[in-house]
C-alpha cells in the first residue's frame, strides 16, 4: 500500500508538471500543484522508508521531473503557441496624403452622415459635419484626422 501511495503521488505530480509544460503553458497553477504533489511524494518517502531508499526515490523523482521539463521545452510545443506572422496594416496608411483642407469635391452618394465623395478622380469615404448631404452636392474638406475625412 505504501508503494502504491508513493508511486501515485510521484506519478500525479509528474503528469501535472507535463500538463503544465505541454498543454496549459503560462498558467503556472498546474505546474506549482504538480511540484507540490511531487514534493508530497518525496516527504511521504522519507516518512515511510529509511533514509537511503528515500534519497534514491528523491533523486529519481528530481531526474524525472527535470526530464519532463526539458522534454517540454525541446519538443517544439511552444512553436505552436507562438505568432508566426505580423500585421502589415495600420490605422494610418497614407491614403489621404493627396488631400488637403479646403479641397473641393462632389458627393457620389448621400452622406447620412457617412457616404462617398470624389476628390479629383479618386472616391473616398467621408463624413459630413452637419448631417445629411444629398448626392451630387459640392463639398469641401473641413478636417482630416488619420483616415477620416470630414466635409461640409
């Protein structure tokens, strides 16, 4: 019965430590609990066996736990959790660089208060400062903030 309890404690501790490293990285709760269960197994070994056998059990438990940690970090599991690509866009991408405040344009759709207006040959999404503006109305750029074009 003593060996069953001892092996259960050490095995559960090892399984929890492996689960922390392989399946739920970053939480540390499972890993700390696994180390605590393994430590309880070592303490149980010292209480149940003489010192020589308990030290052998301790050294085997330490080697197995360290091997589990090394395996977890070298197995490539962390590569599945890491980001491999980066976003290329952003909030301001320069599409309004050709526009200036006071530039005239013409609405190509109703602005309710957001719609489309053309400035030169390019159509932009714009927002009206004063609510509804019907299609075909001449507008001027009032303000440009990042990618937002406000007209009146």
